[in-house]
C-alpha cells in the first residue's frame, strides 16, 4: 500500500511569537543539535542534504555553522552555546557583528540559546585537541590542535532578566527571526524564574526546547547523566503547566528533544504538552552510527563521529541523505510501538 498522505497542518506549524517579525514555518520533526567537530563533515553534509530533501530543519549544535551545513542549503537552526562558537571574540565573549552577519543569512531560520543539555546539565563540553583540525578551528574561531572547552555558564547573562535582555538583543541582530532557549529542566523554581522574567520584562522567547535527562553523548560524565536533570516525560508537563499558569503558553512553542524515534513517540510527547519534536539518535543511525562508543577516540568505525578523512569516506553523502529524509517520513507515518521505523 502507498504511504498515507499526512495533511500539512499535522506536519508543519508556525514558530514566532508576537515579538517575532519573521516567523518560520517548521516541520513537526527536525534534526536535533549535533555539532560539526563532534560529527564528521560527511555526516553533517548528509544530514543537511536530507533535511533539504525532506523539507525539515537541521540544528547546528553549538559547534557553529560549518561549510558542510551550508553546502546544500537545508534550513538551519543556529544553536548558540556558552562559548559562542562562530561568533566570538578571542576572549570567548559574544561578537555581535559577526553574529548579525551570519544570523541574517536566508538559510538560518531560527536562533537557539543553549542553557543546558540533557546528558550533562550544569557541565560544559570538551572537544579533544586531537580532533580540532584547522577546518574545525576556523569554523569555531578557536586555535587548532588545542582542547576546545565550553564553559558551564553563559558569560553574557547570569539571571533570568539578563537572559531576556540577551534574547531581545539577538532578535534585533537577526532581523526579527524566532529566538528561543534550550534547557534540561533541573531545579523547578529556576524555570519559574524565567517565566516571571518574561512577564516582568515583557520580552518573550518564541520557543523553548526541553531536553530530557536521558539524552546521550559520549562527552557526558557518568555522575551527571545518572543523577542530574529531569526526564523528558516528566519535564514536559511541568513546563507546559508553568507556561499556562503564567499566561504565556499560547505565545510560545514547546519542543521536545529526547526519546523520539517513532510517530508513536511524537504522539506521546504531544500528549504531554509538546508542539513539535527534535530527534538526534534516529538520524545518527540513518547516516551509519552503530553505537560503537568510540566517539572520543576519533576512530569511529563508520565515519560518523570522527575527523579522520579516511574514516569519514565511509559515508556516501547522497545515499545517506536519502536515508535521513526517509527516516523523518517514516517517523511521521508510524503510529504504534513496533512499527517499522524505516531507514
């Protein structure tokens, strides 16, 4: 039987609150944050080409916009982490002029401020110097061959009010495109503080990405991934209820990032309060990941999580891009546990 046609209103929605002048018509399922540097250039290129073919968006991760993100012109969500890779001064502070030039490119559809991520809340990232070649260094605006560390906190703000001021600043710099935040829910009153700051300052985010504590990355300390953060199915209802209680829910899109592999998972996340979903692991599998757990060694056997050009050649970009596009289509079509995920 031919695949069932899913109506556009079920596949797409508009992101952009009352303060956004350039809203984005987004797919209900997009590629979650994975950085160039952590992944090979071929893996990034295949994902972006797949996003282009499938009509959905590709989150850059905090590793900045690379030539592999730009090559095929797939829609981008630019994630800004604590180190402001791709728009930073040498001292690590935010470079507004560089950000403005890049954020106003047509390919960049939204900007996402990463406060924390599920696998390692309250902890910065580290890309070993052995993986920092000249290409990564140029993309991230750092020194080649040296360990690339992301601090645990943003130097541009230290409380919810300052966060809202930074959101307003980014929205102006990117010419009114949607600006949102990404976080792993921890201490609940801290998120309530963000809601209060939005009410008191009058500045609203356009979307909030909630990352679950069960998120995966080879760079997470075991103690953090085991004990910190709130799991996605518990965090979503709290955030949804907090926004409703503050009278903000109808102005802000809520995105679930974690444990989304099938259409059934999307139904569950929607029932718990999400408007749309981001997924990483299914698209990793689509480009060839076999969970060999050698990400930190630069010796990924399938060429996904490596900067070794010989290993990266294992990824046939056009072939893997089709698998990425098909992976998304199958996720939107499969409705029950055990359904064939495809790809």
